[in-house]
């Protein structure tokens, strides 16, 4: 008897067994179970292609079906219920990129270009930078050389989705399996890491309505156990505290204030349970001007304007002093204000820095040679050999830091208006620089994908913070100086321990590069904004997203600033507006509601109608101050809660 065409029952192959089970499920109408089994079985069937000598890029459908399959997926997505679209949208962009890359790997560059041109428009708003980077790919070799493509090829995209939305997706893919649904199932299996959570968790404010995808290793970092942090205020040096108290007690006895100053200072400097040790960060010995500055801060705290809603129904809005810089010829890159609001600085593409005295006084130099042309209310600081991208005044206003395309940071004296030292360490242009809260340390952010910690008395970096997968765009210190926040083009914010040099938190949720950061005065929240025109608030201790605020038009947000007590946030950006946000509203609520864009409009009425139609604001949006044609580069609160804003007029 011939046995060539017979197979022992005990040696039935896994593929054959799966086929029999799938046929049974299909016959009985168990479509959901059938779809899930198909996805699970693809984990074994796809690797088996390699064992037969086939490349992993071989599709289960023809290359010419990719555009048709994606069009069907897009049409189904757009016709889905609104309540599921936010979750399903997280698949659209990664699938678009993977299908484009597979067409390239299959040797179909013309088909890949047609696919890209046909569907890229729907992703340009949130992913324009990535699309620009992969647009020129034509050969498989280009894929291996392109950093954006490699990020998708080598890392799994982490997507959080509810069981119901996942079932809907599987059911649809099963229904179009014959015309390419199997290709999408395979791509999801190979390149996605799915986190299936109930709707209540998946749709909350911690995972809301944007195509904010992240990759596996970052997801593991974000979900790693959160180590306790020391987020309380930094204790005051005992000797400094004694001198400040003595001065305040003298003022209480001899001058009249609405509030007693000494008890106010005690309240402001009272250590918290999670405050760091007074020597957690080495600081230089305090100077008499530090005593004067501390006394002035206490006095200002008794005179600051009260902002926000408080217990009133009518919001108390801040006043905004807008400084518009004319005749910059589109060369101004950045603006900074001193803490006492007496100086403004601008960085220019022509490699120089301009200083302006804002109170009408002359800028006298302590060097006679610098006053040869007579004192003026402006100064030009020349020393960099490339465009100036970042500025930061020291808390005492005696020095200014500037960073540049020439890969250096310069420290300038505000007494002599000359360069004191150049700091070198980065290997690429430096995008941002920021002084720490006590003025001794500062941090830089660079195109070389690192941030660095420096002190003004050392010419070399004290710490190098490496971990971001793209440019570090901005830096921000925690109010107690023990931590540093970095925002990156990889769409994440990282929190670093300054003393240990290690990453202690990763915050994800933006759909574009992060361009601005601000930490709340109490040190409990970190706020980030980016090119996706969204502002995201996180709880630092828990590492959880609290809410997302919308209202800015298309384009990046350049700057964020908290009021002195943290009840109000202001932001500014490329949409030529300054916006005010209520930080108490919706912060602990899931799914903040949307309201019409023109809910509160304090400022110029000359806003284009189409912009109003495009933008919807969340209900924590308090007011908008419009400019005519001035992108606003910087916002900053004074110690009395007045907002300073600055930008260059673009005719």
C-alpha cells in the first residue's frame, strides 16, 4: 500500500490545524473569535516565510493592492463612529509609513511614490517633519540609511486601544482579507505592540484624541515603576534665611505693608515632606545681593495680582505688555526678558545679539572703552559665528547666556556688555539654553540629541544627558533645581536627576516635536507644547497625563509661562496670539470638553474667519490676545503677575 499521499494524524501541521479551526469558526458564525485567531496565528505563519527563503517584506497580497487596501481602511475609518475614531486613528499613520516602506523594499518605487502622494496629505498636519524626511526614499538602501524609516522598521509602535474598537478593526480587516486585509493584519502583528484596555481607561485624558504614537522601549520606560521624587521647595540656607528674616522684621517695624513680611517669608520657605536636603545641589556662598533679591521677592508676593477664577464667576485675567520688534527682516530667532523686566534681548540669524533697555534708561558700561560712542538704550553683542537660537538672563540680571549654530554657549556681562567666556562641548548647533533657578547652573539642548548641564565657573559640561532619539529642542529646570526637563523632536519629554545624571521620568503624548516647557511653581506639574499646537499637562510624581489643552492655530507653540502661584498659564506661538489658560479647570477631569474658539477674545478683532472655523478651544481656555502679524516668541510673568510678551513683526 502506498503511503506517499497520507499523513499520520498525530503529525498534522500547525497551519493545517489553524485552517480547520478557522473554517469551523467561520461556518458557525463566530466572526470575532475567527478574526482574533487569524491575528494570533499570523505570529507563527509570518516568520515561516523566512524559513522558506523569502524576505520578510513579501506581502500576502500583490503590491498593486496596497493603495486600494489603504483607501478602504481610510474610508472605513472616516465612516466609523466618532467615539471610536480617536483610538482607530492611531493605526493610520504607522500603517501608512510601513506600507510605503514595503513598496520600496519590493522594488516598486513608482508605486510607492504614487501611494505616498495620494495619502500623505491626511498626515501632514501632525507628521510633516517625518514625512519630509522619508519623502525622498526610492531604494531599499535608502530605508536602511534613513533615521525615521529605521525607527519604524526596528521598533514596535505601541498603541493603546479599547476591546470594542479592536474588535471593530479586526472584523473589518477580516471582511477585506481577500483584497489586502491580510497585509494589514501582518503589519500590525509585526510592527505594533497593542495595549488593550477598557474604554474608560483608554479614552481618558491620559490617552486622548491624537495620533500620538510611541515605540516599544519608550512605552516600557513610561510604564516602569515610578521612583519617589523630591519635588518640594529647596530649603533656604540657614545663614541666608537669618539675614533675610532680620531685614524683613526691620521693615515690618518701620514700614507699612498690607501683610507682615517676616511671617510671609516663613510661609514661602517652609520645607515640605518631599523637599530635598539643603546641600542636595552644591551652590556658592550667598552674597548681599541674594539677600536683597529674597527681600524683594517677599514684598512683590504681597503686591501681585490675583489671577484665575478663584471663588468668583468672572475670570481675573492678566495684563499683557507686548513688545513688537520692527525691521528685523525676518532674522530674529528668539527673545528673552530679564526677571525684573528692565532688559530685553533678541537673537538674530546674523550671529549677533541685541539688548534693549525697557525703562528708557541708558546702558552704561563699566568699561570706558565701551562708552566711546556715548551710552544708548540699545547694545549689540558680537561674538558668535552662527545664528543665535537661545537666550537666558541670570536671575540677578548681571549676565546673559546665548547659544548658537556655532556649537558654543557664550556668557555675557551686563556690566561691561562683553563676552566673558565661551562654553564648548556640543558637536552640533545648540537650540536652547536656560539658567537654573539659582543662577549658578545652566543647561543646553542640541541637535546632537543630548542636553548638557554646566556651571558658570567651569568651561566643560558637568553632566551629559543622552537618551532622546532626535534633537533636544528645549530645556527647563524644576523650581528646586534638582531636576531638568528636556523636550525633543522625538515627541517626548524626559526628566533627569541633576545630581545622578539619570532619567527618572518619560512623558509621552505629543504628535509633533516638543518646542516649549514650563514647570509649575509648586513643582508638581510639567507642561509641554509643540509643533502639534497642543499643550499637555502631566503630574510629575505619578508620571500621568492630566489633560490636553487646545486653542492655538496651526503651527508651533514657542513659549509657556506660569503665573507666580500657578493658577494661570500663558502661551504664545506662530499663530500670532498670546493665550491664557485656567490650570485648575479640567486638570483632574477626563475628556475636557471643547468650546467655540471665540469664547473669550481680548485683543485685536482682526482675525481671519477661516482660522476661527478651524480651531476649537478646550473649556480651560480663558482668553486670547491677538497681534496683527507678529508671531510671539516669548511670554514671561513678572513677580507681580504682569505678562511680558515679545515677537518680531512680519509685514
